[in-house]
C-alpha cells in the first residue's frame, strides 16, 4: 500500500549539547553502534519517504549530500516528525506508527515524535528545531525512549547498539571474507565477515562477549586482537598488533592501531600508531599522531566533568574520554586529560596536557594557543580529502567558514 505519511527527521532540540561533533553535521548523522541515528530511524520505519530538518547554515550542504530528500521544506499531507537524537528501533516505531490521528509523543520532558497534518502542520516552521514550544495543542502520549543528550551518551550506549544493529545489517556466522592460515575466530557463529574483507595470520577475533562485524573490504592485519562487540567499517584497516576492546565502532575508511576501548571513530579518521583511546568519539578527518593517548578515568575515580557550550557539565560517569571534532590533528605523544574536548579544525601538539577545552580552529597546546589560520585549515582539509578521492565542495567550505565565524569569540583571549 502506498504510504501517505512523510517521515520528517529533525535534530530534536538542543544540538549544541553535542558540540563539537555537530558543528559540521546534524545530530541524527552521528553514529552509535553500527548505524547512524538517522539510519536507525529509516530501518525502523522501513525507509519511507523522508524529509530532513537541520540548522539553517547546514541546509545547503545537507541538501547537496542528500539530493533525494527535502531539507528544511515541509511536504504536504501528514508528517510524522521524529526526534533524531532518539535511539530508534522497530518496537518504538510500532508504538509510534506513521498512520494515525495528530498526536505528539513524549519521554518525560523530551519530545520524541509528533504526527501532524492540516492546520497543525501549517503552524510549524520547517527551519526550526522540533520542540514542544512549536507544537499546537493536540493529544499527547508518554512513551519510553533512549534519547542522546550529550556526546558521552553515544559512547556509553555504543556496545549495546552494536549488538542491536548487528542482526539488521549482518548475518551471524557468515564468513564471506578471507581468513588466512593462523588467524583465529572465537565463537565463529557470532562473527560476520563481509565480502572482500580479510583477516591475516595471527589475528584473533573473539566474539564470546558480543558480535563482531568486519564490513566490506576491511582488513584485520597480523597480530591484531579484537574483542566483541565491535564493528569495523568498509575499507578500514586495523593495524598490526592493535588491541580493539569491546564497545568499539570504527567507521568506513579508517586506519586504527594501538589500544582502543569503548570508542567511536566516525569515519575517514586515522589513529595509525600506538597509544590509548578510551571512551572517546572522533569525528571525520581526524588524525592522531604517534603515541597520542587520552585518559578516560580520573585518578580519584570521581565523576568526570566536561565543558559543553560554555558550561561545565557533570557527566555522572567515571569513564569519559575525549570528544574530537572534524579536521583536528594531534602531534606525536600528545596527551589528553579526562573529558577533553577539542573543537573542529585544530592542530594540537606539545609535551604537556593541552587545556581540557580547546576552541575550534586552535593551534598549539599546553604552551599556549593561537588561532589556526582559516585559509591554511581549508588548504589542509582539501589535501586530506583529496587523498581519499573526495572534494571539499563549495557548500562544505561555506559551512566551515560559518563555524569559524561563530566560534571567533572563543578565541578572543588567545
């Protein structure tokens, strides 16, 4: 039967809580588990026709990346507006179906979804982030949902989401890649090796604690140790002798070595060498120099506080690593304190801990910070992306220029 309801995927309110990861993308394009938050929504609703809401400065760039979707344009008929910061699944989609009367759905004080039509839909501003303040007076319903509010929420839910996503995208026990002599697969029935993937001699994939999915054309080099649940994305490489612990997601086209635990590497980023990365989230086009390490546990075992959009927030957790924005690089032996935030477009180096909060487009480290020249940053971005046969488009460049201006006040004290 032809669907008459359009899914409207929104950023779901305060995306600034997820900075610096949301400077260059909508909140629903962050990854948690194997899939992005948007991909979870589309799978939960069997990929119906959909439209996208985002902050205005991202609209042209997002439309360029999604030519078949309307961006900040509401279609007619009936719309089911969904909070893109929710971890959607088939059960939640069953509780909030596409069809039905106008209604909005809450989880406590958070809006989860709103089904709107006619005058109720016409009252909405498609360029405004979905919130209860916008909604007309319609019937409401309470539902249970997991909502991503902070960057560390993505990391803390990652292991469970790998397990939840695995049956949606992989076939347990399907070994379609190449397993070379001397490689070991433990609990083979909980492992999926996609076509073109390769596991080299001496590597160990141990899925006794959760599933392991090695995606298409990914390579697990000799001596690498992987303990599930873990996802390794398309064309990514796990380097020789690497130790990848449970709850880790490596997106597409990454090179990862050293020791990684309960972390997310979004895609197109490198941690090529030794060094520890724990309870961290790396955006795109990040490069960590040899020996770069981050702390994810305070020496007093206390709860970690993180600077978010100018406020110091108590995470309520003992384990919080770094959040590193797109196009940021670290020099060799860089050490990052517990709960460090590095903005986008930074170049961080030096022998001591840099500040726990480093504004976007910063150059330096513990010895002091100065503004990273925008034109130089863009030049490096073009060069790095070109090595992966991708272009920094005019729309993408404009987004970076916008963020440079928006974050200028944070660099005034340099």
